[in-house]
C-alpha cells in the first residue's frame, strides 16, 4: 500500500523567549501558523522491517539524522510494528530556513504511518510522540494556527488569521537553530506583544495583526548574517504591510493583501534572493484521514 501526505511549512507571527530552562531549552511563547508551501511525502510499506529514506535534495539526510526517519523509528518501537517503510521526500520547503521543514516531514510521517500501519492513535497522541523528536513537531502534527508554549510543544489552537499573501525570501545561507538560541541574551531582549497578536487574529483584524509581528531571535540572526537585514529592508521598500524573520531564520516573510502589491514584492526580490515564494496562509487545522 502507498500513501501521500502533505507536510506544510510554518511561520512564526510572534516569537518570544521568556527564560533559559534548567534542561538547556528556552521557555517560549509563540504564535505559529501553517502556509501553503509543502513537502510531499510518499510512504510505502516494506515487509523487511527497514526504514528507507529517498530524497533528491542533497541537503536532506537519508539516514537516522532525518526527522522523518526518527518519526518512523519511534512509532515502530512504541507500537511494536514489525513492518518497515520507504519514505520518499519531495522537498519543496527550503532546508534550515526557519520554516520547520524537517519537523513537518516528521509530523506528516507520524500522521501517515498511523494510517498506513492502522495504529489508531489520536492527533494528541501523535503530537506527544512528536515532541520527543523536536520542539516544532507537535505543532506540525496539527497545523493550523496556535499559541505554542513550553519549549514549543504545548499547543493551544486559535482562530485562523485574516487571509493574506505571505512572501518568503531566503538568502543562500542555512541557520542552525541551536546556534541562534545559544547566542540569545534573554535578559536584553525587547519582548513582542504575543497577547496583542492573538487578539488581533481572533478579531480578524489584519492591520492589528501586522502591527504586532515580532521575533526575539531576529536580532541574533541579523548579527550573524547581515544579509537578512537587507532582505527585510527591500521587502519594506517594495510595500509589505509587515516584515519579519521566521523562527531562527534566515527566511524573511512579508504580509500583503493586494495581489498587485504581492507581484511587485515578488518580482522585486527575485534575482536579489536565493529563493522567493508567494503563498497563502492555510490557517485551518489538519484532520486525521
Ligand atoms: C525556532 C523555532 O523553530 C520556532 O518555532 C523552534 O523554537 C525550534 O524548534 P526545533 O527546530 O524543533 O528545535 P529542537 O530540534 O527541539 O531543538 C534544536 C536546538 O534549539 C535549541 N532550542 C530549541 C527550542 C527551544 N524552545 N529552546 C531551545 O533552546 C536547543 O539548543 C536545541 O538543541
Ligand atoms: N526531513 C528533513 N528535511 C530537511 N532537513 C532535515 C530533515 N531531517 C533532518 N534534517 C536536518 O535538519 C536540519 C534543519 O533543517 P530544517 O529544514 O528542519 O530546519 P528549520 O526549517 O530551520 O527548522 P525549524 O524551523 O524547526 O528550526 C537540516 O540541516 C538537516 O540536516
């Protein structure tokens, strides 16, 4: 049997860090939402019990380091599954970009294998397992829009944001999330208004939502990679209503509502950046098949 699963990318509309925890992780408070840029994962059963990863992208590991591999391994162990799986990853989300590509592949693999291996687990159970793989995986199991707290794995669903275009621009660098958190000086950050962002979204107020975007990790990545600031400035100049770096970066996103403005920004940034996309917010949660 074969199964196709979509693994959408996320952006962080607001990202605050409260303090460093004793386990080495940081306590976060962030608003995340899924966007219409997705990897496609094809799962097919293997009778020999092995997990085999296929991908055409040279930056995607094809062994235990792959988060989709870890997802399959975890399910196999916890649910005592003898079967194996071929995992074909059609990579559309840029790698190490701050868009949770690997985490979403892991989440999609959990959802897909739950169906392929007929395990009968709920999304909540899959999200709990996902947290063992990475902090962003729990959110990616559900998708949609949520307030994420803890180290990112405590999820409270909120309304879908008002619809708009999201223009993504990624410079030709990858960023290590661990390095960015390590270089963050928590005591010096100016905290974004996460509650303001949630209220704006719940009220369906696009202008207010644009006003409240903020990410404490931005300053850290900007210091390491000044080209991210150039992209931010370009996006603002071309007329985006809000501009922010997603997650630990380096991808910058801009929000706009009008098609004409979206085209202007998209065309203005192409050629200037490694990768540019114009996609819609998805906002709605994923349901089990
Ligand atoms: C930047 C974000 O993508 C925003 O959504 C997430 O906070 C990071 O999520 P992620 O990539 O799934 O992170 P993980 O794979 O769990 O952790 C990678 C590394 O980032 C650091 N890390 C991550 C999450 C967190 N709340 N505090 C941390 O300090 C830790 O050093 C960890 O070793
Ligand atoms: N399925 C996968 N797809 C992409 N990268 C993966 C995958 N599995 C493991 N990796 C490894 O994870 C690293 C980070 O890649 P990923 O694209 O998930 O970063 P990211 O978008 O910045 O994540 P996040 O936003 O959750 O911090 C890559 O350099 C790669 O070595």
